[in-house]
């Protein structure tokens, strides 16, 4: 179902509710100049099994929709048991009473190194650093679940952000690549530090209000839903003045720009002048999307 169809068609589907986290892991080794890529194949299977066989959510969270996560692990090089790679993580969030999956997360981890010996077991302990690949994958799983939970209840993902921070602290103590504070704008330690800080609560409340008071009400009251989304986006202004280069906000708009553009270029008309001023001022890199918003 397209986003535009939300304005016109009521599609009531029975959503599958539970605690499952389903991960699709794709591994790209096109950059690797190796005659033997069997280690890459066994790595993919081991990581995929680890991601899908580990219980990531607690039984008390029975109201959360099943979460589908896509990961793309791009291997740039490997020598013996040492790998260099990048990772893209994407996930969506189902909108109530529709089969529309709203993009929620689009993180890109530019580079990290890890070791992997064929057929080694993947063992995860949230309080103990074991392997950089396991820590990175587990960190992003908890980050995505936390964002998903935030979208269903105010600050609902706190426990998962705390777990991600525990993972980051354990990895930081190991001096593994990509975990140092202030290492990069999109460094893992700084991302979870922001999500754990009350200074970013406005962002987390936006995630909730955008989805629960906006998209989830779109089929019943589309005009009011659009007005709520516009108002909530503008609430980020103070945070963006304080943190103009915050990676979390950049990643949010990377995931949402096309959706926002479609929302406000079709369907019931709402006042968008204030929204356009905000978007063009604070997210000018996405001006190609904002140009289609009707004022």
C-alpha cells in the first residue's frame, strides 16, 4: 500500500503482534579480491542465525508489533580472520489498521573491523565484550527496537537504549573500532549517548507523536493527522538550534524525507508555510523533497 492510498482507501488488515524480531542480513563481498570467499558465506549464515535466534525482547512487551530489520554488511577486505566492513541498518514501523510500513530507521556505520574464524560460535553477553561484530550487530538491534518502542509509547524504548549503552560501554573499554566518544559525528557511543540524554527527549517525543498521533490516525482523520505531524516536526526547532549537526536528526530525515514529501503533496490540504520554513531552514539537504510540498 502506498502512502498516498492512506488518504483514500481504508485497508484493514490483521497485523501480526508478538515479540519477534526478524532480521534479513545481506552480505556484499564484491569489493573483496579473494578466490576463496567461503569465510564470507559461513559468516553470513552464522550472523543471520545469531540475529534471528537470539531473544531480543521481553515477554511482557506483548503489544509491540513484530519488527522487521534489514541489514547490509559490505565487506571491503579480509585477510585471514580479519575483516573490514561497513553496515547499513534499516527498519520500518507498521501503521495501525493498514499494511503500510513507515520507514523508521536508516543508520549507516561507515567502517569497522572485526575478527571471525570460520564456524566460531556467536556468543552474546550484554555486559561483556566478546567480538566486535557481535557487539555492533547487538547494539543496532537494541537501537532499532528502542526506536520502535518509542514510536508506540512515550519514551517506551528506554530499556533498549540502556542495553545498547551497556554494549557500547563494554566495547569502549576494549578499544574496539568505532566505539570511542567523539570519534565521528555518527559514532556509536555518541548516538546512544544522545538517546540516553534528556536533552534529546524532544526528538524521542517526536518519534511517538509523529506515528501514534499522526500516521496511526491517518485513515480516520487524515487532515487532523497531517496537522499533527506538521506541528510535531516543528517542535524540533529548539533542539536543532542547540544541536545543528545531530546525527540522530539527520538519520531521521534520511528515513522520512520521501514520506513527509508525499504526505504534504497530496490528500486533504493543510497549512504548510510554517512547516516549509522549518524544513528549508533546518534540513536544506532534502530541498528536492520539500519542493513538492504544496503550500
